[in-house]
């Protein structure tokens, strides 16, 4: 089905120049092109329903305008037939353009929706061991319940790269999360990507001293590998588990 629509779209794109050169009179070409361009613009920004209303209104308005012109100018049968033919050709282009543009917009929306669904169902970011936000939140809920039941506490640490240029954030985030996976306790602590500029680490069953030791070990590796100082990364630390969550200065 998609292949057929693709060929139809290509055919319409090729047919319009043919219509301009061989069907419409030269004194109407500019007006036809302007109408075509305006229709593309409005169909691109309007919803499907709004675009359909615009299409119907355009067909009725142009037909009425030609009818009034024919009555006022007293067109003979030959001129009326040519005008009707030109109107049919123009309406064909408009209808096909409406169908194809909204089909393409539908494909784009469908692809975006599918990407979001894939991201939700994926547990890890790419091929790394960094959890997606959805997976991190689900595991965090389970870990919090377990720590509360055992009377333990832990820490959530958010690392933000907001002080760095946007152009380097993606690459830098990949490096920092990879080091976090290597440094913190595998299969015990959680490392997740929170957003495009932030990742989070959850340390289970850890007191403040243990958290500080883990942080020092992590930033030692960061300085050795990426040569970034701890002060360059914005951090937010939260206590979790058996106590009421609260902030801890970093």
C-alpha cells in the first residue's frame, strides 16, 4: 500500500509541470502556481479535518467564481467547456495533493509513535547497560520498597550536564554513563538515563560515608579518563529508603 502511494505521489509531482505547460493557458499559469503553493502551505500546517474543510471550501468557491464570471462575460459553450476542464484538472491536483500530504504526515506520526513505544519497551539505552528512564523508574520503585522493608537507606544522585555546550552533551553523557556502569556496583546499583542532559545513579543500602566514597571513586576515574572536574557537573543528591526523602548538599 505504501509503495502504491509513493508511486502516486511521484506521478502527481510529474503531472503538475505537464499541466502547467500543456493544459493551462499561459495567462493563468502564475495564478495556478500561487494557488498550488498556498494549498501546500495550508495543508502542511492544518489538521486533516481542517485541511478537508479548506479543500471543500476551495472547490466550491472557485466553481462559484467561474460560474459568476461566465454569466457576466457571456462565455460561449467552447469557453465554458475549457473552463470546466481546467477546473477539473486543478481540483484533481488539489485532491491528490491533500491525500498524499496527509498520508505522509500520517506516516511521520506513526513512525514517531512507534519510536516512542520502542523506547518504552527497551530496558537499556542502545547497546549499553544504562537503563532507560522507564525501566529505571520501575526498578527504583521495587528497590525503594525493598529498602523500606529492610530498614535500609540509599541515595539517588542526578548528574546534569547543563553547564556544557549542547553540541557535546550526547557524546559526554555516553562516556560518563559508561564509566558509571563500570564504577558503581554491578547488579546492585542502578544507572539510568534521565533525559538528554542528565543521568541518575541509585545506590542501594549505602550510608552517607559510603556514598561519598563511591562518588570519589567515580570522579577519580572521570578525571583520569575524560579529564573533567567534579565541579563542572551539576549534582543533586537525594536520600531514599527507610527515611523520608530529602536533599543532601553536593
